[in-house]
C-alpha cells in the first residue's frame, strides 16, 4: 500500500525559551492511499498541529514531512501553496466558504487556481455538487445555506481538485448530530467509492465509529494507531 | 473569477464602500472644478490684460522691449503683416508707433506716451475704444484726432474739441510738433494708462515723427490666446526672417506670468493636501478591510491560493473602488464645471477691482482634458501606488497564523 503522507521524527515547538510549548514530539506516521483515518485526542494533544503539518500549512521544527512523494522541507511559500492546491483538500470546522461566491463558484474557484479551463471548471463543479447531493443549490451563497449544506459544499470543494488526501479538522463540531452523521456518511461513501484518502481530526465518537484507522494522540505523541 | 471576487468583495460592506467612493468622488469633482476654474481664471486674466493694449503677441525690433526708442523700427511692416496673414491662428495684426512726448494746452503741459494706431485693426486687437467715456474712439479717415486718458485730459484741463499741442523727438532726431483736436476721452480704470496714454492715427504719427512708413511694433491677435501661443514657433520664425523678434504673452507681461506661477504654487499645495488627506483616508479604510479579512485570507492560502494572488486581488479591489469613485467624481465635476463654464461665476462687489485689470465681472472656468484628468489621475495613481502597503501585508501572511486571527 503506497504512502500518501510520511512523517518522520516530526516535532513542533511554539514560542521560545521558557515560553516554548512542545506541540508535537517525534511523530512517525504513514498515511496510506485509501485510508479513512481519524486523529483523536484531548484538547492540546496536537491534532490540529499535526493536520497542519500533513497539509503543508505549517512546517515542523524538526523532522520531515513527505506528501505524495514530495518532501516539504525547504519549499518556498509559493511552492507550499502549489502542494496544497494540487495534493491536499481541506474541510474546516467553520466551513470557511468564500461568502461572496455561490456554492458552484466556491468550488470552481479552486479549479481556476489550478488553471482548469472555464467549461471544464463548471462541469466539474456541478458534478462535485451532485456528489454531495446539492446540485439544486449551485447558485446559493453560503449565507443562504444551512451549516450542514455549507459543510457539504466544503467537502465538494476539497474533493473537486482530485487531491491525494483530504484533511478535515473537526468537520462536525458545528453540526447537529443528524447532520454530522450525514456528513460522515458522505465522506465515508466517497472514500469507499473513489478511494479518496481522508484524515479527520475529531472528538466526535460518531465520526470515530466510521473510521477504518484510529490514531490517538496524547501530549504531542502518538499514543495509539490501530484499525477502527 | 479573481476579478469578480475582488468586485464582490468591495460590496461586502456597501455603506463603507459607498462612503469611500463618495470621498474619492467628491475630491475628484472638486479637483476637476478647481483646476478648470483656476486655469480658466488665468486665461481670463491673461486675455483681459493683453487686450488692454499689448495684444496676444508682438513683433518688435531687437531690444525695443527694454529700450522703446522711436528709431528702433520695422522698416517693411506691410511685408511682415502679409506674412502674418498667412498664419491661420492670427486673426488680426496692427502696426503701431510710439513716442514719449509733451502734450500742452495753454500753460499746462504733461508728459505722455502717444501711440500711433490703425483704428480699424486696433479694434480687433485691443479694447481701448470700449473705454471711451466721452466723445468717440479714433476711426478710419481721422486726420488730426487725438484721444486721451481721462487723467491726462483732466491734468491738461481739456474738453472735447479742444486743440492740444504735441512736442517730441522725431525718428531722425528733429523736433516733432503737431496740433491735434481732442475727439475722445477714455477711462480704463488703470491709473497709469489714464494719466499717461494718448492715441493718434498711425498716418499722422508717421508724418509728424518722420517715420517714413516704418513702425515700432506690430501687435497681433487670434481667436484665443491659446491659438496664438500654439503658433509661437511659427511667429518666431517669421519675425527672425525679417530680422525682428517675436514676444509672446509671457514676455509682454512677465508680471502676470510670475503672479500666475505664485498663485498656482499655492493652489497646488492645497490640491496636494486634499489628495494626500483623501488618499490616506481611503487607504486606512482599505487597510482595515484587509485586517478584518485576515482569517479569510488564511483560508484562501490553505486552499492553495498564492500570497501574490491574494495581494493582487486586494490591489484589484482598491483599483475598482478608486476607479468607480474617481470616475463618478470626474463626471460630476464635468457637469458642475460645464454649468459654470456656460453661466460663469460672478463675484459681487469686486467688479471695480476686476475692471482695473481689464477683467470681466464674471469668471468662467474652462475645461480641457488636462484640467479634467490631471487631479483625479494623480489621486488615482497615489491610491494605486500606496496600495502596496496592504499588498505587502498580505504577502507576509502565513496560513496557520492568519486562520488563527479574528475576523
């Protein structure tokens, strides 16, 4: 099974001297193609920091992160943007859609950044909306949609660029239990049908129940890594 | 889509955007009007002053301006004026003679500058005939007629129909003497002119002062001063061909040029201050808008947008806002200025003062592409250039810290 992400001895320290906080300590982790993994742990255990490393949003203080065969060390800000654009999809807790763009435009925007031609962009964006069962809401702006609908659009945006991995940080935290269940079922279906790799940082037992792999973090270290 | 995004972003806070646009628009409107008024009034002042006596330009013998001696002459004025007639911008040219003389009546005598003019041509160049308050102006066919400024007439104690004795030096150094009949008294409200100037027919001057057909200067006029100024190069070449010099308005009236330059420097300081204040208010607003959206920019970085792309989007927002605000201001400024360009602006109570400078009681702003666009374009350029400040702020953003920011 090929590795989508490899972390070797990854550590992250925030602050300096007496105020230094060791957020991650010597993390060794491989995410495999097709994983549907949850990253769990108490607050402050390093879930978000590790997701940021895996997603090329931040760089480790020491150690190495490789995404889809590409080591991230020594890449410029623009090169890291390219990695995020082409290899990583993100789903955030607060949806984080662009408020002045419609659902379709939010999805198309990522494709435009990739340089996909206009006609293809539109077709792929509509297909992505259909995949999350929101084809009827293509022209609605985020403020005209419920939280669950916005998060489904965010999933469609994360998937439309055909990334190597989709990272979701507490994607259900702002959703009610029914909507959370629907969203996780959707992501799980996409993982099953398409083999899309998901890593989900969560506290939500409902999410963990769907995971095929459960990674437990504690105090910046991996405290457990096993089948879900 | 980035352009569409930028356009929609500026309307997220419609009231703030509208206020920013109103600010820029008002400043642009003011700049269009003020510059058009400023330069329009300069045009009026220059034209008014030049039409009192100088004309829009003159051709003279070399050195005549600094030392107007009667023996510095244009020997062939007819040939020169024929050449001037070939210049499209020149609508009239008038030969003149001038001498400093004594005018006497009875026991009273006063020094005066007497000018020999062609009344028909002169009326197309200067407005002295319109200043005549008693009697009449000189006219074609006059032989021994003279008109005086009212101060000079008062000093001499003369009235219309009186004989006045003229005594001076002719071109050849001999005594020039004549007796002339007063046909008109003018009042220009310019004290020096009213106390010292007299006009007689050019032909009479020629005889009395032994000019032998030569003249001292040729004054010229055009449809507008701008037309004559534009033809300056050609007029200089014609003058040089005749061994003469061409003097433009600034050389004829250097004091006006200096006065305008002084006034303009004060006005420009005011305009620069206006632009400075407006630009920094706008930039402050835009910078606040960037700070408020730091978290959103972090998300855009996370989904793969490059910092430079976000910076360009912010720059585009600034350009859109500035273009719309300035554009509206320019249009409103043109409408406002256009109205006053037709109807003029009257400064009540200042008519007497204006008249002293040959100015009408109404001042008319005058639009040209430069006057309309210069101020707003400077403001636009300043905003667009200083937008580098929010642009650099965006370039320095890191996704994680930006997403952790409020807003």
